[in-house]
C-alpha cells in the first residue's frame, strides 16, 4: 500500500504507426495483476498518460481503428515509465474472425485458468449460421430450437445445461458480474437467455470453471460464461437476409466511452413451420470518469415473439404411436413463445489508491415469458412475470506481490409472480387453444445475502495461490395460489470454499503452467410443488476438482484440462407434462479436454476435443442428454485471393444417451443421433472498406434438443428433436465516415 503522501508513479507514452506517424484516438488499457483496468485515449499528438500507478507488472493493451490490437506485459518503475507503441495496420477492417486466448492471470478476479473469445466489431453476425445464439464458444455446444426467440440450450462436456441450471451466465458491467440466470423459471430452473444481447455489442466472452471463484455464485457449478460489452462502436448499419428472414442492426458511440446498438429482426426461420418472428433489441452502455471514480451504466431492452416448431420424432414413426401427425416439422402448430425484458445496471469503481479500490454495483430487471409447447402429452403453457434486483459491494487491496485481499457483500432478490403451468388438449386440426387445466400457479421469492472473501498472491517467482469462501444465506418462499397447504418458507445456508494453487514457469521456459483447483458450488432448486406430495430439495450442491496443464511451444498453445465433479441428489424441477418434481442424482462427472491453438500470419486455428462420462452414482446409468464427445475446429483466414476473408467452424457432438424406454429393448439406453455442423462466413470490403459484403452459411446434419417423449398415448419412448436445416444468408454492412467518439 502506498505510504501517506506518496503520489505513485507516472506512466506516459506515445502511439505511432510503422512510419512514425502519430495515432490519435487510440484506446490504451493498463491492467494490473488484480483490480480494475485503467483506460486512456491518445490525444491529437498520439500521447497518453496515467498517474498514481503502483510500481510493478502490468498488461498494456492498445487498440485503434484500422490497426491490429496490441497487448504486452510492461514494467512500471518507481521513477515512472515511458513507452512508445508502434501499431501494425490491420489486414482489413472486415475481419470475420473470432480470436481465442487463454486467460492465465490467476489473480483475485480470475483465479483459475479460463478461455476467452474476442469478437471483432466488424463481425456483425458473431455466430454465423446459428440464429438465437449471440456468439460461439469453441468446445461448448449451443442448441437452438428456433431462430432466436426461445433461449438456446448450453452444453459442456458431460453437462446437460437445461437452459443454464448448472451453467452460470454473467454480463460484465465495468467489473461487476451481473447475473443472467433466472431461478425457478416457468420453463426451466436457472433459465439463462442471452438473446437480450446484440452480437455486435459483444466484445468478448470468458469461460471458466465456475466453481472456483468466490464472485460467481448461484448456478456456477460446471461452467461460468461472462459476456464483456463494447465501450465504443464505430458507426455502422448492417442488413442480413435471405428469402425468409431479414435482420437490421445499427450502432454508434454518441459520446466518449459509450455505445448504442439496436436490432430489428423479422422472419420465418428455415423449417417448414413458419415462425412469423419479430424481435426488437436495444443495448446501450456509457462510462464516466469523475475524479477517482469510473462509473459504468448499462441499459437493455428486448421484446420478441414467434411460433416455434417444437420437438418431432427423429426416427421413423412407430406403429404403436396411434394418432401422431407431423404438420411439417411440428406436431402442434400452436406452439409459440413470447418474451420481453428490461434491465438497468450500474457499477462504480472508486480507486482509493494505487493499491486499493472499492466497488459499488447494482441492477434492476423485469422479465416476462409465455411459452406454449407440446412434448407429446398435449399442449402446455408455461408463463411468469418477475422482477429481479441486486446490489454488490466489494473492496480489494494489494498489500504486496505476496498478498492481495478481496472482501464483498452481495444481495439479490428474485420474485417471479404467477409462475404458472397449464395443460391444454392435443392439436386436432383446429387452430384454437380452448379450455385448459391449471396445474400450478405460484408466487416465488428467492432472496440471498452473501458475504465473501478471498486472498491471493505469489510465493516466489513461480508459485501462486488463491483461497476464498462465500456464505449464501438464502430465504426461499413459495406461495401456492391453488393449494394454500403447499405454501412454505425456508431459510437455507450454503458454504462454498474455493482454492487454487498454480505453478507459473516464467523464465523456466521448458516447463508448463500447472494449476489445480478445488471448489464447492450450488444452484437453487425450483421451490414449487405443483402435483407433488411435498417440498423438494432447496439447493443442489457440488464438489469440483480441476487440473489444468498448458504450454506454449513454437508459437503453438497446448492445453489439457481434467475435471471431476460430484453432485448431490435433488427432488425439484417440475416436469411440464406430469406436473411432478423430477428425482435427480447423486451424480459424478469426469471429463478431459485437450486444446491446440496455432496462430500464423493472416489467420489462426483452434482444435478442441473433449471426452466425458457423467453418471448417476446410485443407478450407475449415464446422465441423460449429457454430451460425451465434443470435437471442434475453429479457423480464420484473412488473406484469401481477391481480398476475401473467411471464418469457419466445424462442430461434432457424439450420440448422447437419453434414458430408457425405447423399442426394441425398453431396458437399454436410447441413443440419439450425432450432430455435425459446419458454419462459416466469407466477406470482402469495397469502397475503401466502407462497404462490406458477406455470406453466412450452415451445413449441418442431426437434430438439436434431443430428448425422449411419448406420443399418442404410447407406453414407449421415442427420440425427439428439432431438425437442423441447411441455409445461407447475405450480409451488407456500411461503415459511416466517422469513428467512435473518443
């Protein structure tokens, strides 16, 4: 900590191009080993400066339009430091690539090794060929059941994330982790919908182990994904369309450190069941720098509706499924989804000194869902309206390289109202919804108060440690609007210790980085009883172990991750057909993931392979719907003939076990089909790179959302899913003459 009266070191520099010409309005970031990054913008002479910096190691990152981003580690001395940064021209401002990198800071904010995907602003469709999912993260498949209204389902090796239950999602507001999971959702416990984000607003997505960071709480069991948003956007307008869909996106920076992006989307999707989709989105962010404060404000609004195809049999119809009709990629054309949400959040980082900072954050959100689905036993309606509010305060202090301390207090309240489940009749050829049977209607309130703390530091030059503890004190209230006798209130406490020990090779270049982590985690169960006989479990808990070994050799990154997760048994999560709570676990997951990344002039390639085994430890049977084999190849090429650039990704997910009950052997595991997808984008700039023309495409085989259902009163289960179609779309982007205001 700085002594009284000490002003800290002064850092200044100049950004130039290869010819020595100054680069004005370049964004310069200086990031310490822990704490919040400092931002500056070069003036008309290309100069920048930072004051009150503590001597030590920092990551200096510089970005500017028309130049390749640069990042390197620098030393700040007691006497101050001066740097001259030479920028390299970008190969093109239309870079249809997603660049990935390992995050090995291993500090208070990122204690375990993570993977980060950086999204270029010029890649307007951040995930070509995958409507409804804002960005693709290699090795973590996303399955969408429609063209963007119904939330995508996320998977990790051995993890069937039913809309996010054991997979946490956060939106970074400054350095605040704004939770995106919605507990006790009408459709799926822990429902996490990234559709509220516009792809061109996303700057990066960071994925870590979830269970090893005290800042990541409810639902951060197997994976935690954090979306980072852009602090500035060069003004643009983009139109993407095909013979059935059209999508318009526009964005700009109306002031320094601000970004506003809007999206309008209409269409019918690519299946025979026309969707009549409408979507309207607004994402806006602004950062202010009054004195020692850095205040970030985020606002999001989203409204969407469409018909959805739903699940249909994957294999040939069985003769015993009497009365089953397929009306063109759907068994019930009444299936539809309507969602709207509004969100505002703020984060204030107060730099008390060069080593200390205090953060105060908060958010408020409204959310509505009305979803009609048919899973084989007639149409159901799942609906709710909720408000969510949260507040967070944290303090961080770096006493020395050997000791940094983090302490915080979080509060969050989720209040879904009229959390309903209703049953309708089967579709008989008449497009009417008719009378329904009310199965459940509840007012749920889940309130948590969470103190947490962590310490981190280095022991010598090669060893780093992290240890933390969080205590979630959770009040769960269920008010049953149908059966008052099923109303109840519970007060539950969950302790979650975390620890990571790492060996960092540094100057020992022949040795790899090795990081071992342990953590306990949890997610809240759905407290509704519906047609069950009593309250189920309040929380599901896990014990997580992870070992990561990574090495860079000959400009190639190698990474191996081994994981072992055990989960408790739980009686929760209402089955929409039966209205009963599902009995799950206890479970065990073991997985291995290997990744190889090669960067070269004009492109990069990332290959990821995962193998997993997830089982119910009592029955010894595989966990249904959990992927056992995932293979992914992501490549980008920026120097193709005729000025073209391209990005392509091939993803393979092996056949998943889905449970029992299928013919010819009802006791054997039912297997789904493998899913193979090749999606890509090809683009070319014109008119001095102000106009960009591109094509997005998807070549695929298989079905998304594979599970088991019974039809027409049959006693036997069938494999069902949503067919993945082939298609291509055209993109036209116009870059306006100005740049983002600095």
